[in-house]
């Protein structure tokens, strides 16, 4: 007797939950093929491979990658990119949204998992920045600098909020308590 289709699959037994492992593999293949194709084109075009990124470029590209992945995976303005695959759950602080994946099968599910995960998007965005830098270093540094500065600005906005929240909590800990002699300030 033949086993059910689910048990005959290559990935049977990996998880009790349905996961599009074959589609994840396809995404890995797309990433690898795209990168290999770019490197082949770069070599064939006679362009020189950059020797390395300077330390300041690593920091700039790292911050830009962070910010770009947050924008793609969580920002209000990129909702149209995610909307065919996700369900809006509500707003989050910092101009971000909470969404849940609404497609449960196949390649669309794998893409939904990718575009809603800032950690998953990181290699894709970083690769795009580094490849663009190999072709147009000055323009790429300019664009990356904009997003790096935005990431620093976001951090400062959040730090400002955290400080303000700490001051509010500190003030709320001090309460006026009535005692027989009159009001008394008590810190908890």
C-alpha cells in the first residue's frame, strides 16, 4: 500500500506544522542564482571586484540594511507590498504595523514569511547594497547614508521616548498619602 502523499515527501517528518520547505529552498535558489549571476556579469563586464568595504562603509551599510529591512517588513508605507499575503492586526510604535500571514501554503507562504521578517530580509537587502556598491559606489553610499541616518534618528526618537517614559514612571511612584498629621510624600 502506498503511503499518503505527505509521508512520501522529501521533508516528511520535519515538523507537525505545515511549512513550505520546498518553497524556502526555491527562495534560497533564487538568492544564490541572483548573486552568482551578478558576480558572473561583474566579471564578464570587466569591472573590478571591490577589495573590501571600508569600516565606515560596513557601519553605514549595516545601519542602512537594518532600516531598509524594517521599512520593508513593518512600515505603513510598504503595506501595499505585503497586503496580498498578510492580514493587518494593528499599529505598533514607531510608525510600524503588526500583521499576520494569511496565506498558508506554497511559494506565496514562503514569500510572506520572507517579506514580514526583518531578520530574513537582512541578507537580501545587504546583498543588494553590496552589489550596487560594486557598480556605483558613490551613489550607493549616498543612498545607504540616508537610511543609516534614518536608523540613527529612529534610535534617538526611541531613546527620547524611553527617557520620557522613565520620568513618567518615576513621577507616578511618588504618591501623596493622607496621614493624621496631613499629606505625606512617599516614594515606592
